[in-house]
C-alpha cells in the first residue's frame, strides 16, 4: 500500500475518533454553545441549518467548527456558533442578547415552523440539547402562534468537566407582523455527582429497549434457531442416511444391476451440481461484496459495544466507512477466488464490478436524494468536498485493496477442487411440482429469517426515524447471529429439496432465497411509514424510501451471501461423503 493510501485510511480513521478537546475546563474558560439544526419533530432526518430560520445571534464574531468528520458531513451536522457568551462556572443572569424585528417574510417563516412543530438541536461540550421553536394556542376560534424567546441553561459540572446540560424554555411571545421580539438567556452552573463517563446515560431510554416484547423477541428467535437446527439435523440427516445406505448398496451391484436400479434424487445431478451458475461474474461480485458487508456489520457492532460509538457525532458512520474501506481485500479475495473456480477469465472486469457494486449503489441513492435536499436547502445536502473525499476513498483505497485481495484469492484459492466431475453436456431439468420451482422457493425462503428479526427491525427503525438513541448493540449482535443461523438452515433445507427434484441450479436459488428476506423488510418499511410515522412531502418520502431501499439491498446481499456460504458447505459435504465418480 502506498503512502497516499495509508494517509487516506489514517485520516479517515482519525476523523471518526477525533475529538474537539480533552473536555477539561479551568474556571472562566470559554464554553462554546454550538447551534446545529432545526426541523420538523415528526421527521428527525429532515433538518436545516439553525439560522435558516431568521433567528438572531449575539456576538458578531464567529468561531469556526473545529473540524467536520466525514460522518458528520454525511449526516447533515452543521455546527454554527450561537454567539452566546458562556464561561465555565460563571453564572449569567437573564440577559438580552439580541432583538428581532419581524417583517412579513420572517413572520411567515416562524409561523410555518411553529405549525409544523419545529425542534432545534444544540451542543455544549458535545452534549446534545433540544428545544422547541414555539407552540400554537387556539383562542376564540382563532389560531395564535407563539415563539419561545428565553433559554435557561442549567449546566452540571463534576470537577473540571461538564457532565449535564438542561434547557428550560421560558417566556413566549406572540407572533405578529412588525413585532419586535427580544431574545434572552441565562446560565446556571451546579455541581453534580454524575461521572463524566456516565454523562450520556440520561439520553438513553432503557424502558423502551428493555421492554418485555424485546426479550420475548430474542427468546422467540432463539427457539426458532433450536427448531430449525433440530429440523436440519433430524429430518435431513435421517433422509441422507437412507440415501447413503442405498448408494452404498449400489456400489456392490454390477453394471447391469446398477443400470436397472432405482436411482433418483440428488445423486442424479452429481455431474452438474458444481457447474458454474449463469452470469458467474455478477454472482461472484455479489458474493464478494456480501462477505465484505458481513465483516463490516460484525466489526461495527463489536466496535459499538466496546467503544459506545453512539456518544459521538457521526462516529458510527465514520467507523463503518473506515472498516468498509479497510476490509476491501475480503471482497477481492472471496469474489476473485470464486470467479476463478467458475473458470472466469475477465477477472479485471470482475474485480472492478465487485469493488464498485456497493459504492455505486450507495452513491447513486445518496446523490439522487442529495438533489432533492439541495432543492429544499436542507442540511442533509452533501457538501462538494465530502463528495470528493468519498470519491478519493473509492479510487485510492477501496479499489487498490480489492485488487490485492483478488490477486491473492485467484492464486491461493482459485483452483476448483470439486468432489465430482462436471459433465460436458448439461443434464435436462425434469418437470416438477409447482412448489418445487426456484421462484416459489425464493419467495418463501425469506419468511423465517424475517420472522427472526421482525421485532428488532421496529426498534432499529424507531431509533433511526424517531428520537430514540439505539445503544443495545449486544441485542443487535445476538439478533445478527440468530439471523445467520436461521438463514443458513432455511437455505440448506430449500437447496436439498431443489436437488432432490433433480434441479442443479442451486447457487442462484440459495442466494436469492436468503436475499428475499430484504424484500419482506422493505414491505415492512411501507407499513412503518404509513402507520408509525407522520412523514409527508417529497423530501421526507424520497429520503425514507430511498434509504430504506438501500438498507434492504445491503441486507439482501448479506443474507444471500450467508445463505450461499452455508449451502455450499452442505452441498460439498454430501457429495464428497458419497464419493460419486
């Protein structure tokens, strides 16, 4: 890896973990109040810069945001200096920091924000603070709109560190054209016994995530795993034992008896079962990408458990991007070796498709939504510099590392070592019952995996689309492992039934049967949108369904790869045990 590649990876990792300062203050040190975003309460993803509403600020001088990580930029974080003076342990009585004279345009902007229940977010020493812009009151059949004009900050400190921030809204002014509205604030400092490492606990909602239905979901999924593993072990192995006994008896027969014998089922397709699937280049690219997504998912969950990434702005997304870039050799190795075993020759094209498959999918979706965000002047609009940074990561980190992995995979694991010879002429696939068709198997294959993660999807959706911070990554890891086991068991059963029907097209069928889980997740997202959210408008709808489609596609690639991995081991095992020539 060149020095440029090392520098890019290091900078990306440093951006995911960098901090503003060491959070240590001396008496009367300046404490910066950052204003972040404002937006409708019922869609936390539609955000705008705080000063896009005609709020006035205090001091005229400004402080630049210290440095923006790539995760912050992609999540629409726009920290701007509030202009309010704050000093560590220095109380400030009620002080007017500016007055705002409303004109017709500013009046309409505030009325619109109050009608749509706009909330704003601020940060003090990386601790988030939320407030509401105003409220509506009905009096004598008329709607009156009020704006909160006084911010009262109660800041708790432990030693030289800030451990708690509370905002109280006081004093509301009625919105009328040509009104002059004074904005005031006060700051009260109070000692606190809260430890610095525990200061984020107040933002977590244990009652929500530790609800009985959450535990019931885990228990239900665990019982499903036991049932499926028992099903595969008891029914499948029992059936295969009979097949082994019959085939062992066949070996003792002479050629005439064997020709007249009753041969059927999965042994009949032994000469075609390891035949490369249709479109091997695309299939190997999907499998390589799936291996990488699986590794990234597992690593990010573990990092979130160990490092509490939810406490830092954009750190989870920045970490995911870093791990994805660093794990690119995994994609190249498994995708490249599989393509080589399929007999593929255009390995450079396969490598390029594998390296660009997910980035193109993600960037295409993000850029489409970005145009809408730019039209709405939302903070979710991705800055041009961030686009350039992402492009550089793809070209100078992901692509070279994928190339390295592909070369290693082709040379170390690229030779086919199938236990059965592949016939020169493909065997015709006989007619079978409708429920044994690959399309039916694919449609039904995702039902049980989706059932194992159904409840967890609700909690994940709620944390992303509503005001809940997801922090129970131990639950997520357990659900991920359960999903893996359930997916493998289901695809093994589906593949055995398919091979028993003398249909050797198991590669794509196993992948798609497991990947169909994502289809059920996307259908569930429609239910969640219409019955669990109050989103409306082009921006909110496009943002929701665009990123839900992207999430479902990545989940489908992950599940499809896991299903194919387990099924390929199973197929190789049964055909190598029988030792068919």
